[in-house]
C-alpha cells in the first residue's frame, strides 16, 4: 500500500509536469465551449423559455466534462502511445492501477476549472436560481470519471488514428444529437432509445438534477447507468494496460 | 542471476522471435546481445521484464519466475527501452530524479546520484533545459540515466548508445563497467560492436531468434585472431589456413589463426600489392556467424 501511494503521488507529479503547458489551452477551450453553448445556442432559438435556459446552462458544464474526458484525454493518450510513453510506463516498477489512478486524478483536476467557469457563465447569462443538492459533488465526479474512463478505454484499446476519429465523432454526437442541451422528447423515438443506453443523456440528467433538485426527486437510474459505463471503462483500460503479448 | 532455458517466443502472427535460447548471466557480468534488426534481441529482454509472455521455455531470475511475477521482475530489473523515454514538459534533471524515485530511491540518494550521472556523462549543461528539445544523443543519455539512477540487480539496456557522440559513448561504457563492478548483471543490446567489445565480458550473437555464437570476445575470435583483407579482381581460392572467407566486390576478407600470419602475408604478396593484416575484431566474428547461419 505504501508503494502504491508513493508511486501514485510521484506519477501525479510527473503527469502534472507533462500537462502543465496544456492546461491554459484546456481552460480556453472549455470557456469557449461554455460561452458557445450558453450564448451561441440561444441565438438558434427564437425565444429562450425557462426550460430551455435550464437545459443550456446545465448542459454547458456537462459538455465541458465530456470534452475533457472523452476528447482531450483520449487524444493525449493516443499521442502518448505514438510517442512511446505508454510503452515506457509499462517498464517501470509501479503498480498499473497507480498509473491509471494518477492519470485519472490529473484529468479530473484539469476539468474542474472549466466546470466552474461554464456554470458561472450560465448563471450570469440567464439569471438562474439553482437549488443545489449535496449530491452535486458526487454527481460531477461520477460524470467526469465516467467520461474519462470511457475515453481512456477507447484510447488504450484502439489505434491512435481511430481514437482521434472517435473523439471527433463524440463531440458531434454530444453537441448535436444528444439530449444534453435540449429535452429528450424532441428526438425521434429510436434515438431516444439509443440514449437510454449511451451515457450522454444520463450525464446531463445527473448534473441537471443535482443542480436544480426537481420536486420529483433525484432519480437513481442515471447514476446506475453511469456507474456501469465507468466500471466497463476501467475494466477495459486495466485489461489493455496489463496485457502481455 | 539470470537463467534462460530453451526460451521460445512465437508471436500470434507466426513470427518466431526467439527460438530455443539458453543463456546464463552472472552477477558482475556484462552480456552483449548482438544481431541484425529483427534477430529477437528486444523480444528476449521484454520476456525477462514480463512485458512479453514466453511461448515455451523457462526463465529464472534471482531464483524466481519473472513470468509468473512480472511486477516483482520490474522492481529488480532496470530497463532502458529502445524507444526514446517520455520527456515532455520535464527537464533532464527532473526526468532522472522522478525515474529514480519511481524505482524506489530515497530523495537524497536520488538527488546525489542524478548530479553524479549528469557530471559523469558530461551532460550537466543541459541539466535544467526542457528535455524534449534536446538532441537525440542527450535524450538517449537521459534515458540511460533514468534507467540506472536507482539501478536494479539486473540492468537491461536496449541500444543505449544510439545517436550518442563518440566521446560520450565512452563515458556511457564506463558507467556500464561501474555498474558491473557493483556486482550487478548487465544485459545490453548494441549494434556498436567495435566499442562494445571493450565493455562486454560475454557476447551472444543472435540470428533469426537463435544463438549462433556465444563466448568472451577473445574466445570467440580464438583460432581466427587475424584478419587479412586484400583487393584483387581475381577469383582466388582461399588457402587451407583461412578459417572464413567472404568476398565483397573486389575485396576479399579472410580470418586466420595468429600462427598462420606469416604464411598469409606471403600468399597475399604473391597475388596483390594491396592487402592488410590486422587483429580480428568482434565485428568480424559477428558478421561471419550471421553469414554462416
């Protein structure tokens, strides 16, 4: 356990050193995204009613977490695979779970400032009144963790070129074809069914519910689905990390 | 320290990278793995450190099985992979210190040893530069330092001198000898045979996954200590004293025993004025071994 903790802390330091030059860029991208969703998307609609405003403002931080976990993280993992970092780390005398935990920690920390910025932008723009539940912390953590572990699973299992394509596709699906920024009932029935399985709608649900605490209560189903995706992502990632030819 | 018995590795696509390799490495010994690209050298090292699973055969490292306990194997082996180490965002010193700490060294010891390596390898001037912008040679020396800053009982180096300038290559070989003097075993892959000859105790020549020659550099050259090179367009039949002969265009190269040197000079003088007789090198042994195989 001491070895694990020591390895973990050293790896966090190493990963943070590696990422520190990219951090400002991530912040800029996340801010643009949040501002783009909250202000830009509102231009698409003739008038913004309270329900739309709520979806846009809670969708912005959700999208921020998706972009960090499922786009930026896998692209950097793909790059580290091309550069040999992945192969190098495999030769180090550190537990593989410590490598994964250190990577996850760094990415979760990277997503945090953008999350806050997205939320602040939304609240300022729409003058929203939120009823924040104590579950908001665990919910955000679960969304970030799920996005990042699924992103990692793609990046570790697929070749770098496929990873880059997949992460581009995820941006478009999340932004345009997922009930994150608008209610699910606007989608055709078959797409609604698809989103019952995919994590995007559930991510938006847990973020929105914990920020607004609806009268009907906070549903547990989205949490369960996300936990399932998270465990699957972790399992695939660890499998690839420990695989031997 | 390390014993390989009939080690065989066949990859899923059918490539037999190692074919019945038997090899023993003792503490304090420097083993040089020589061979063409694709001869199976990197596969051999990867199996010892548990990155690749052998198809058959046995590995014993310090009396234990590194295949069954790969995590343990990585703690007793220091490995410098052939790929460049990841140096994005860190300075040379930071990279070496983090690697040393990850390998279990204490903060003070790692700091002292890092300063020592930077000085001994003469790369102090880049110690605090962003390592990713450095030349290939300095990056390679950084990777070497990362592997040996907190060295394991077995140190494995995959082409450690690639891109390194001739002066610093010598400094690196000195470090390898020092590690051996501390009773560690060193197994290294190199194409720089002429230099490795001075650093290694025992050479293992691999060809298509098999061991085709093995022994101390001097023993390998025994009976063919001399090399005769002559330039002549004539198709000469190599005399009885020639141990090996190969032709490359107009140039004929033969190896022979030291006792036959006088006969060789007489014979060569009869055919051409352009010849030379030199002590044979490990490189001659290597080329002959892989040509015959």
